[in-house]
C-alpha cells in the first residue's frame, strides 16, 4: 500500500477527501495545523512523519530535493501536480498509487 500523502496548502482539500474515499491516507496542511509554514518546514514535517508530499510548487520543491540530496537527508517523495481540478489530480494520484509502493517513493520526485 502507498504511504500517507501530505497535501501542501496550495492543494485543494477536496483532493484529500477524494483520496480518502478511495481508501488512501491523506492529511492536509490545515488538518496538521501547519498552515503558513514555509515549503522547507512543510517538507520537513512530511519527512518526519514518513509522508509523501503533494504540491504545485515545482521550483521550490525541486530546490529542496536538491538540498536534501546534498545534505544526505531523506524525504519520502515529492509529487508535483500541475494545477488541475481536484478530481483530475486525485484520479492521477490513484492511478499512480496503484503502481508504486511507499518504499519506491523515497527520495523521488514525480510529476503528474
């Protein structure tokens, strides 16, 4: 089964609701009480909790992933989604989740 997904605050909470209705674990920034934290803090929270992070912020998270690699730190995956309607993002994630395990996401960046 796929790991928990942590939704950056720029991702609609509707995506989390759809994912949960399909049996996947999803936590929003708002639910975690992390609204307003920096992208670095969001990735750190996700990493500390062994969650893959879902975001629209391609450039910021690509830079963070490079920093993690340079520092020898581990993250549990970054999924960068092109801004689309929530049901489209959730559908793409569901399809993706059915092909990859949580272990396969460690230190990976995936674009959907």
